[in-house]
C-alpha cells in the first residue's frame, strides 16, 4: 500500500468507506481529493448494495467470480479499482462509476474510479455550453413551454434562461432536494413550476413544446422494488414491448419525456453512447421513429464530460406527431466545432440498419470503399459462418471449484475429477498461440455424478463453507456439479484493448471470463484460429465489439459472431509460428498483420492501408 492509496488521503484512514464524518488531508491537490473522495463514496454505495443483495462481501465475490482479498482492499481504499471491478460492479450491483485516467511519473498510467451521491442517482451533469447548444437546436421562442425532467445542477435551466424563455414557462423535476433548493434560490425555477420527486410520478397530462435534459444512466434494478415495477409497467405500456431491470433508466426517461411533448414539438437529450447499439435500445428507436418526423444524433470525438469516461451522444428529435425511417448522424472531432457550427461529417442512417444490428453508427465512420469489400468480398466471411462463439461456464464459487495445488494435495483429489481450465484472461499472460504448448493455468473440480469417497470429503468441505447455499449452487442439482463444461476449438479474450485468439489444441475448458469458438462441421480449428489474424479482423472487431467507458473492449458472443475474417480456406500452416512469436513478444498488433498478404494479393496494398487507417480512426473514437 502506497502513500497515494485513497485511504491515505484521509486524516484518519480508518474512516474510508464508512458513513461517518471524515476529514481529508490539507496537502492534497484538488485532483487527489476528488478522486479519493469519489472512491470513498463508491465504497459506501458498494458495501450497501453487497450487504443488501449478498449478505457479505465474501459471498458476493464467490458468486461473481471475484478475488475477495483484492475487492476487500478496494473497499478499504488500499488499492484503486480495476476495469474488472468496474464492469462487475455495474453488472452485478447496478452501481454507475466514473473513470479518470492519469499518467504516472514512470510513464505508465493508472485508473482512478470516482463515484458520488449524484452518481448513485445516475447523474452526470451537462457542461453549460453543451446544454446551451442543445437548447438552441430546438429553435424555441420566448413563449415556448419547456420541461426539464431531471434538472440536477441546472445546466439546461440556465441555458433556457439565457435564451430568454420565461421562467413561468419552464417546469423542472428533480429528486435531489439540494438541487431543488438551488434552483429556487437562483431563480431558475418558480416554486409553482418545480416538482420535487420522481419524474415517473409527474402528471402525464402536462404537455410542453419541448423537453430537454440529461437523464440518469443507472440500471432500473438500482431502484427500490416498487419503483422498478412502476417504471417497467409504465414503459412497457408506452412501448408495447417489454423491457427488464437490466435496462438503464434513461430509456424509460426518454419514452416518458416523449409523451410530454406537444404535437409539432421536440426533445433534446444527452444519452449514453450505448443507445446506438444496445438491443434493449431498439424499442426506444422504434418509439422515436414513429412519434417524431425528424431525428438527429450527434457524436463528438472529444470527451464531452471532461472528468469522467462516459461516452455520450446528443439526441435531437423534432416534429412530434410525424414519423421517419431515417436518422441524420452528425460527427464532430471537437466540442468547439459542434458549438460553433463548424464543418461536420453528416450521414443518413436507416432505422432498419439500427434495428437489425448492422452497427450503422460505426459504419458511418468508415470509408465506403472499405465497407464495400468487407461486405462483398469472396475471400472474407463473418465468423458465424465458420464457428459459433459462446461464453464459458459459471462455477458458482470461483475459489472452491478451482482448488489450488495445495488443496488438491491436501484432499488427495484424483486427477480424474480435475479438468484443465482457464479461469481468467490474466492466466493467459505469457501463453502463446497454441495451448498444447503449456500446462493448463488452472484446474476445475468436476466429480462424477456418483462421487468417490475423496470427492465426498471435498463436497462436505464445501458445505461447511456454505458454498452450496450460493445463488448458482443452490439452484442446481446436485449443487457440486458445474454444468456447461466444453472444450472450445479456440479461446478469445473478452476484456482488453485487442482481443487475443488462441488455438485450443490443449483442450482446456474456459470460465465465463472468456469466449470459446466452436468450429462448424468441415472447418479445421487450426485454419479458423490462424486466419483470424489479419487487419480486416482487427477493423471488424472495432466495428462490432462494444466498449466500456474509458475505451476497454468487452466482447460478447453475438458481437464476436459478426466479426469478419479471412476465410479459413486461405490457411497457411507456416504462419502459425509467426503468430506464436508475435503473441509471445507482446506484439499483438503485428500478429493481426500476419495474413494481410492474402488480402493484399486480392485488393492491393492501398486497401490494407485503408483498413488500418479506418481501424486507427475507430480506436481514436473509442479512446479519445
């Protein structure tokens, strides 16, 4: 633990992560204070959520395959959160976090995680200039009536005031009492036009010429059970199709906001970039297209929220009461270009492409000549035509079902009850292209349905630890047999900047931290995995695979299945050695150039350069 650990920023480090009054050291810079205070608040929120849902941190770690010692240190403020912690906290606990990247003195970098009371409400406050520009998009008059459904720090209210919209025409909703007091004291709202409470309790009969705002980005499941049910039922009724608790709160916010817009009116919202590709967002796109005659989506490469790694887009929908099947997509490199109306890249995106998962907003950033080859080449193919990607098994208790060498010896667990496996992508560090060259990095305990006496002793050991009462274990019969154990033909890493494909000729099983490629009949696994490594595949990964805030790619099966690669028929056995050498040397980008010659022979060197340029462009948009 170093002096820069978050807890060491406190006068009394024992106060970190506890709901007590605390004092910070006076010597801290503003950045150090903001980061440490934010992780302190995140720890408080995480502890609450863990206690409520899992009872203990140990059970939470067991059921979500996390390292208990590491997470305990995170919650105590001894270390800073990792990307893995961030992803799991968001998925399992519904906690939205802000990421801040900063440079170390040694030239490396670290990731700090920031959270606060407003973040627990899903509030990322909009910069004043962006709010002002969005308001101007709606071409309001002084007599226009406007609703802000979650006004927060008042950025949109200030913008409306600067546009000389009468305060008597502006209505605002907000759940945070301090924000309500501030809006009244600064005369951004009149008391008669302020609704202190949930937007979902706001009278639907009230209509406005425009609705503007930045809705919460948290998951619906973070609400109380009663509120979650109410929000889901209201939204399902408006959409005519079901949403679930895994959906984010911005979706029902957007749909209800649309219901408050008068005919011929419009709305302008800040939304997460996820809106452009998430499956559950399709219903929102359909709603907008059937209720508004003009839809514009704006994306800026430069980060709009300077202090956080949350990618956003700006939505402007006009002409309520009409419909459209086209979306105008505008791209700007810098915020000031958008604010000042400078040149933009403008593309028309079809609703059909959005609804059919063609990733049109990514495609719009790529030259049409490159797209034409990717989609019409006889030597390229979507991965799904040669293999199918699936996520690995879920053990239910990472520590118990993956015994250490010492535990295997202590319980004399027979080798017949152990399966070679990879538990996490970290275990693949230093592993080359072919798994048969190495001993498996882990063991999965998988006894027969009629366990031996030794296995029964290990079962009793697990029951003493209450492993059998964990969520996944208690729902399966018998609890101690992990289902879904397969040996994929290829292993694809899930988290990272550049996914790595390994030929699984060592027949290792994989946990749910990795994806497995299962080749179709007639497709040789060696051919499939080797021809994965071309610049075309690398570009297609950028097109298809989504990223977390901060730019880390996170591959899921349906995305991996759509990745375009060189057809396996172009396999050259002599190139396996080159791929292996490049992977072992840490030159994964070079590995992805291995089969470029086969594509260059067909389309020329200029095409390869265009593919690599397009990849660099998408990476810049992902990371900016």
